[in-house]
C-alpha cells in the first residue's frame, strides 16, 4: 500500500495503517480539479497518456488515500467492502 508515494511496510498493522492514512488524507489538491477540466476537453488516449503523471499524482493517489481512510468505516456498514 502506498502513502504519499511511498510504500508502507507490510509489518504495520491494518488498524495503525488505516489511522495513518486517515490522518494523511487532506482532500484533493486543486490540481485534481484542473486535470478533470482539461480531461473533459481532451478525452482521448494520446492526451491522457501525455498527462498520466498529473492524473496519478493529483487524482489517483488522493483517491486511494480516501478509500483507505474510509475502509474501516465502510467495513462497519458492509463487511463485504475491502479497502
């Protein structure tokens, strides 16, 4: 599992890892909204490939952090959810 671009040790317990990630999720950066607006106008593979780093850093990583932060809360609602 990644946290701010760095791999977390597999020895970290799930509960501790979840609390670390929850504390680390500060929302989406402004660059995520800018990326999505540009994507709306340039919705094609060539443009996306050229802008993949912006997608991964500004959108995908925060999405992963959000899902991981919400994982334990979502699991209480539905045990079938694994984040």
